[in-house]
C-alpha cells in the first residue's frame, strides 16, 4: 500500500464526525497492512495494492468530503450514497482522472457543482441527486464524452440548462427534475440519440419539454 493512498484515506476518516455503527473502526494507521482485506468498503488493485474503489453506502456516516479523496489517483469508483455528508464537493475531485463512477446521491451536500468535474474524461456515471446543490449546472459537464448516466434531480439548481449537455452523445439516462430551472430546454438535447430516460418535470419547463419531443 502506497503511503499516499493511506494518508488520503486516513484524512477522509478524520473528516467523518459520526460512524454510528463503528463500521470504520478498523480504518486506522495501525491496521494499514490490512487496508485491502479488512477495511470496510475499500477495494484495491491486485498486485499494486492501490485503492481503486470506495463504497460506503447507507451506513449513516456524517461528516464532510475530505479533499484528500482527490489524491487517490487510481480511484475508479466512489460511492457514498445514502449517508449524511454535508458541505461541498471538493473541486480537486476533478483530479480523479480514471474515475468511472461518482455517486454522492442521498446526502446533504450543498454549494455549487464544481466545474472541475468536467475534467473526468472517462466518467460513465455521475449521480448527485437528492442533495442541496444550488447555482447552475456547469457547462463543463458537456465535456464528459463517456457519460452514460447523469442524475442531478432533487436539488436546488437554478438558471437555465446548458446547451452543452447536448454534446453528451453516449448519454442514456438524464434526470434533472425537482429543481428550479428557468428558460427553455435547449434543443441540443434532441441530439442525444442514445437517451432512453429523460425527466425534467416539477419545475418551470414542462411546456418547453413538450416542444422538444414534438
């Protein structure tokens, strides 16, 4: 185990203020030799013992997202769905260049969605649904050419939907409902020929949605 990955995980552990059931009790420096075999939710790359996945789903964790997670250079999947994380998504998550899945849904994260997430060129799934994100959708998300799932539903996003989302040619699932968008749905979304699910309801855009699909 590289000390770089170990330090990143220990910093993240320190940012967790409540572990109700003690599930991360063995996330300690003293237990570092067993990080790939006994640390709950951690998966490593065989041979190198580098961290490639963190999956801590619905285990009632409270705290913030440590920027140290952005130092896990071989991380491919980060799933923290269904906890009680607060604060912002650290902009340096954009440095996770081999990340393929980012699921931070069903938490209490706030602030804007970092434009730096547009640097994640191999990202296939981005799920930030059911949080308290505000502001606009960064146009930079249109650079995520590998993206197949984008779920931003259930937040407090506003302004207009960026036309750049129409560049996501591989997108199959797009959920933007339960926000506060204004303006018209960009006609560029009609270019998403692989799309099988589109939800943009319960805001001010139903009429323009009808115009898009006609």
